[in-house]
């Protein structure tokens, strides 16, 4: 950045900012002060930078909340936690357990959540013994308690959706079990201590790095395999080409021989004549 | 009785854990504020702050008092911030607050401050944050250390390891860029 050549005071920018912050020795301050009184450009610049400092003073960081749940750093010198800290730690562990318990629900795919909602709806309808009909008279919804059940009615024909509902229920249960097992396997081992935010982040980063490495290794393996396949195919193609060339050469040579014999015969005939 | 930093350091080295806790209490906010303003992210600033004191605690035995304890602490924090920036490999982005909520402001304002002034102040803070985030790291660090932590030019030069004149030049250039940004935003 170049300073406009409106002022020829040596090292003008440095003296200006030193004067601005009053971080200047007295002799230099007096000298620059004298210069200021006669330099309009420096006066305007100084005034503008004072305005900038005023604006900067409005910027304050937000109130921090550290991993110990308080607004102060957990000092590494503190070995014995206070009773309040122990209580806070217990609450934090309980909240963490609830969060882990609920996390498997959030990790479920959306379709599974929708299926779960439908299942709950179906079970509720079953419990309420709902009878839903749509016919010429329109949509009719009745609770089954209002009329006696017809006896010996084939369940499949009257409520075809029961079989589907049962199938959906068993599928959903197996999916939820699988999700829970996956969430339990992915969660931290039964640690008795609460994982701090920083430790959790480090663990997540380590897992991501590991996953990335695995993917890279797999990609490398596939590339090598692909290259091997290409090379093998190339070799096979070359062999085929050579073979075909051999055939062509043989055929061509055969034709040449025939033509030569024909020519020789014609020569002999012409010589006899 | 209020112990000086150097006295607390001596007592900590001697085995008095509470002395180090006193140092943490005294310097946690400035260190956090420094980290936040350099990095621009609250959560990462907390991590840097925590890590700063952890490293300081571990290295306390090697602190010989050549510089002020605060300068030593700032150096650790700045190095951690620099590592963070390099790791991210991008210019730190200051997360802007949500649109101003007048009700929230009304709950937090000073009794004598009109809402309009509070809104204007919040708006200005946002502009300043954005402008600071756009500055090169060296200029931003120089302004933060001078403006918010009151270090002298010489202390800043010792801290970041550059000549005194370079610090002043960076400060002037950074302030000039901020001036232009603020003028463009109508401030």
C-alpha cells in the first residue's frame, strides 16, 4: 500500500500511528505535534483513524462458556474438583447419556422415521378398532366398538392392511435394532468419565481421518486392480492381433504361391507356342 | 494481598496449585478475547484458550522471567491461533450474529440508551467484525494486540518477532483499510 505523497515527513505513517496511540517518546511527540499543526493531510488522517479506533472499541467477544460448563477456564492445576463441580459433572454425564440415547433416533434415515410414524398410527388405529370405509356414500370412519364384530370373517379380506402392517412392524423392528446396534458400536466404550468437547472433537477428527485413509487405500487398490485388468486385456488383444496377422500372412503367402504357379504355367504354355 | 504475575509463577513452580489458578483467573478473559478476535470462532477460541493454559502449566518450569508472564502467555496463544489458521488453510470467517432482535436488545440495553442507538451499535459491531476478518493476519494481530490488549509497539514486536517499524507500518495499513471499509459501509 502506498501512502499518497501529500506529506513528506520522514516515516510519516509510523509516527502518525505512534502519535495516535501515544506510544512515542516525548521528543518525537513534540516534533510530530509541530508538524501536525501545519499539515492538513495528517490532521485529517489522524482524525479519521481516531474514528476507526472508536468503532473498534464496539467490538467485544461473546461471553465464553468453557467445557466445564462454566464461564471460566478449567485450570489444569485444579486436581480436586469442588462439590459444585462434581455435581455439575454428574449432571453433564446424565445429559450426555440422554443425548447418546436419543442420538440413535436422529441417526435413523428419514424413511425409517416415516415408517415408524405410520406404524404408530396403525397401532393406534388397531387399538381404537377403527373401521375406515370409502364407498358410494363417501368416507366413513367408525370405531369398531360401536357395532358387533361379524363372526367368522376372514381377517385377510376384511382388514387386508393388517398383514402389511405386521410386515412393516417386523421390518421396522429389525431396522431399529440394527440402528441401535450400530449406534452402540460407534459410541465410546463404557467410559466412566465424561468426554470433554475438545476430546470429542479430537475423537471425531481421528475417526474422520481414519475413514478417509481407508477410502484412499481402497481407491488405490481399485486403481491398481483396474490397471492390472487393462494390462491383461491389452496383452490378450495383442495376442489376438498377432494371431490374425499370422493368418493374414499365411493366406497372403498362399495366394502369392498360387499366382506364381499360374504365371509359371502361362509362361510355359506361351513358350511352347 | 494481590500477588504479581511473577510471584504467582514462582509459587506455582514451588507447588502451589492455587497460585496457577489465580493466574488463570486473571488472564483467561484476555487470552480468550485475543483468540476470538484472531480466529473469529467462539468454540475454537475456547479451545485455544484452554490449550494455552495447559501448555503454560506444563512449561511453567522453563519460564525464566525473561519477558513478562502475560507476553509469554500471549505468545503461546498466538502460536496456537496461527496453527489453527494454517490448519484451516483459509482466512478465518467471523460468524455474524443473527438479525437484530429488538426484544433481545431491549432486555440487554443500558437503561439510558435508546433502542435506536443500541441497534446502530450492534450494526457497527457487525461491520467491524467483517472488516477485521478481511484483514491480513499480521495486520489483524497487530491491531488486536495494540487496541484491545494495550501492548506497546516494542512488546508486539518482541511477541511476533518482527522489527518495531514493521509493527507500526502494519498497524497503520490495517487501520487505513478499516477506515476505507467503514467509510464504504456508511460509517
